[in-house]
């Protein structure tokens, strides 16, 4: 790549970053970016009151700034200036903070309900007004800081590798096209300012090392360190690094030193001059940093007895309990994943995504090792300094994670210049004669940064499909019921009706509001046993409608909401059975279920939509001692493989092992008869299989189940030998299914499974 190509590539990356970051800001739901609520309300507090927040637990709740009110103020001062300059009204901000009680925020293994807050598409879409407009202005403020960061990474890489034009565009791309960096840069967050200041501080340090230290350079280093420290405490880590950089700059600037020597290389005079110069530069850096940021720490010490406000911060978010070091180390891989992409409330792309970034990282580091000896002294020193900065930032994160859990990759973003320049320089090693590698990498990065907002973030927060009236959707199954006074269930779609353990059932509900809804109702979509009276939830979910993205208070009267859910059947289902699909609505606060009305009559508090057949995770095996040889077969469709008779206090318990041989067209009932020696009926235990829990019309070939019936015994039962007989019949007509055993039709279509006598 030529110098001109390097310049055009850099400009293209900056333009692409700007377009993407703005798009991320558009797509990310309001206040769903990391800690965005606290950062926004800290800015709002400063803008409204003209002073810094009080780091008090109760006040942090009252004004909603949370722990962010204990942070250094520079980012918030800039944001408050922007709000005052534009005059945007933010008085309605608190109305956007209704928490979704069903959110899975913080549980990446759970799907759906990723929205932490209630969202109203009508209020949050463009053109923005009020607090949403203020939010997007602050997001653009952060995006601008991110742009300056990308420029800083680019010029730093160019400074370190002037003869390698491909390194600077690669380094800039690894920052600008990192989806996590884009996501954070499109949110209201003080990390954006401290990252920007850190990158440019590193640039000035490396500039001093390469071109020699000057008072002006040291002054700017001190200024930027002070500003970074006034933005976030991570900026303090720049101070020792700046001092080390000055020492290295003085060492390299001494032309009369022996090769590889340190200050003192040419006698005492040079030693004194070297250290005198270093001390002068150090004082300039330290004094300027103190002049810029020291007032805030002194203020905190005087007002609150806590210069850094860390104790006040931990009083708000709670200090982490002592955790064994192995468990803390176990969290280290998560910081890698989060550095490249964990969005909002732990919305994770998947293993393939992290594998891609793992390959890129390892290839870059391997390239650094391979190229190390070919680099000149300055390049090796620059790479070492960048590596040291990453180590300092990592140690800072690790120390913080010991006292307040914070496994978030953005906490390593102050070292993004280290990560991007080192990996970029390493990747450039493999691209010397392989131009196609750069093309493939560029396409892959662009594909990822486009897919994340469109294929991951937007679908997680997208409201459900809506139709202006009931004539819009094609509804497969009509229902026409009303919950309470307003929530209409027009019908549903259900696919498939046969599911196996571990599979997914898709349910679409067609809902509508008959009147304006002022309460936020939760909805239960449950799978329960088909046994009458058994309402135990076997699978399903509780949610706000729209998978948490369309609460009832934003429904428009008359519109139809097509609300789709995918319910996962548990991996372990002990027996094939039928589950009923139930829907209910309730108030989360008091747990009151809304009554269901159909055809003008109240029919309970839940809608039973349909039954689905759920296959067992393992066949029902017949114990050898209870097998029937040969098996009895009814109508060529059902086989009785085994039976067991067990006396019990409530009667005679009869366990039957059934296997479906072919589908049945209707629901049949099992009869279990106890007859005396004369063939007279003395006790029965008739009933549908599993007490109604698995109607035979849902049976499929290969289904097997253990079915238990209880035969009631009369009090005057004789001690004669009695026979237990089993068969099937149609409950509507009373006609029995023909029974055969060994190809022989059995009399009266009954199978005798054993005898029993009263003790």
C-alpha cells in the first residue's frame, strides 16, 4: 500500500465509523446502552442544578444518577453544556424508566425479554422530542469523541510504523469496526472521553520518544492526563506511564550514549543532566495534571472525607463479597468476549463470533513475535510501551473487579490503542505478499459491524407486528375472548402440534385493545398438563407483550398485535403426554388475574388455546417381570406391553404399559374391571390415559407410556379370587376396541392381566 492509499484508507475508515456509530445510536433502544440511565441523569442533574451531584445513596436514587454521581465530572460537564446550549427540555425523562419486571438482562443464556425498560415506539422514533432528543444529542457527543479516538489510533500507528502504510488503516479499523466500541461510542457513557484522552496521551508520549522531549510536549501530556483523570480514575494510570515515556525519550535523545546504555552512559555529568532534564519534565507533567484534576479530589476530601469517592460509589452499588482468586480468574475470559461484543444486557452473538476475534487477536500477536527482531529500536520501545499500558489498564480493571464486579470489556477501552496497534502491526506481517488477506479481513469486519445492529440488537428489541384493524392478519384459529374489560384475544397460530423433548413450539397470539389501557399487564403463556384441574406450569414464560418490547400501556385501541413466542420443551420429559397451551393476563404488583369472558359469560381466568403432543425423552421400558407375552393389541393401533397389580389403601392400583402402533382418530377411554369368579363386575377404574393427560387422538406411532388406574374396592368384597381385565372403548358410543392376543380375537375384547384376592 502506498502513502496515498494509506491516507484514503484512513479517511474511508473514519467515514465508515461515523456512519455506523450514528446508525448504532439510532438502533439501540433508549437508555439500554451500558449504564446509560445513570450517565444521562448525571448530565441532567448538572444541567438542571448547575452543580455536581451529591454522592449520597438516597439522593442518587431520588435523582436517578446512581453510582455515576460519584465519577469525576468532565464528561458530564461537557454533556450539561451541550444540553444547556441546545435548550432541550428533559423534564419527561423519568417517564422512560419503567422497569420490565420480566427482563432477562444480565442472563445471556436466556432468550427474549432483553429490554430492561418499557419502550413506546411512538415516543422513541424519529423525529425525537424532549428527553429522547437530549439522549440522542448526548449519544452524538459520545460518537464525536469516538471519532477523535479512531483518529488518535490511526496517527499513533502511523507514528510507530511510518514505513508500513498498511498498519495505520488496520489499527484504525480494529477500533472503528469493533462492534463493541461502536456500541459504546453510540451511548451516553464517560468511557468515551477517557478513552479518547488516553489514546492521545499515548500518542504524545510516543511522539516524545521518537522526536525527543520538549516542554510543550510534556505540558500537553500533563494536560491530557489531568483531563483523563478528571473524567475517570483510570486516567491516573497514565501518570506513571508518562513519566516513564519522558525518561525513555531523554535516553533515546542522547546521541553520545553507548549503544544500549541508560542515563549515566558517559559519566557523572551526563547522568546529572539526564536526571535533571527528566525531573523537570516530570514536574511539568505532574503539576499540570494536578492543576487540571487536583481540585476535584481535594474537594471530595474536604466535603466527604473521601478523595476518590470510591467508598461512596461502593455504598451505592454494594461492595463485592470476598471472592476466591480462582473464581476471579475464571471471569478473565469474559472480559475478552465483552471487549469485542456483549451488548446491552449481555446480548451475546455466539461462539463463532468470539472465535473470529480470537483468531484475529492470536494472528496479530503471533505477527508481533515474528516481526520483533526486524523492527528498529524505537518500534520495539513503542510496542513495549503500548503493551505496558495494556497491562496497567488490565491490572486496574482486575483490582476494581475484586471489590465491585465489573466484567465489561469497555473498561479495557482506554488501552484500545495498544490492542489495535499491536494486532494491526502483527497482521501486517502476514499481509506483505498476501493482499487477499486484507480484503477478506475488511469484508469480514464490515459484515460483522452491519450484522450486529441489524441481526442481533434490533431483533432483540423490535416490537411485534401490528395491524391497524382485525381485518389485517390471517388468523388460523379464532378464539374471541376478552380479559378484563379491554384485552381481546382474537385467535392464535400454533406450530407444530407435535413436539419432542428439547424442540421448540412457536405460538402467535393475536391481541387487541378494545379501549385505552392505563395499566401495564403481564402475560403468562404456559404449557400445563392436560389433566383436568392440574395447572402446574411445565414450560412457558411470563412476559410483557411483544417479548417485553410492547407493554400494554402503549397499545393503540383497535390495532391488532401479532405476538410470537418460541417455547422450548425441556430436555427431559418423563413420558409422552399432552400439554395444554394456556394464556392469562395479570397485574404484576398484586398478582390479580384478569377474568376471561367469552360470549358474554365469564369462563375462568385463563384461555386454553389447544393441546400439543409432547414426546418422551426416553421410551417407557416395561420391567421384565411385568411383561405380557404376547402383547395384547387393540384395533391394531395400541399394544399393551405390560401390567402390574398392586394393592393400596385407596384401592387396587393397576399400572399399564402402552405403546402406540398407529394413529387413532378420536379419544378413547381405558376400562379396568375387577370381576369375581362368576364373571360379575365388582370394581372399576375406568378413565382416559394418564387421567386425561394424553388423549389418544394425539398419540403417534412409537409413543410409549406408563398409565396408572385405581380400582375402587367395595367394602363387602369377598375373599374369592378376582380377575383384572383391561380394554378400550369409545366414551360416546360405548363400543369397545377389538382386542387380540397372538392373532386371536379375545372374548368381549378384554385382556386378563392377572388375579387378586382379598387378604
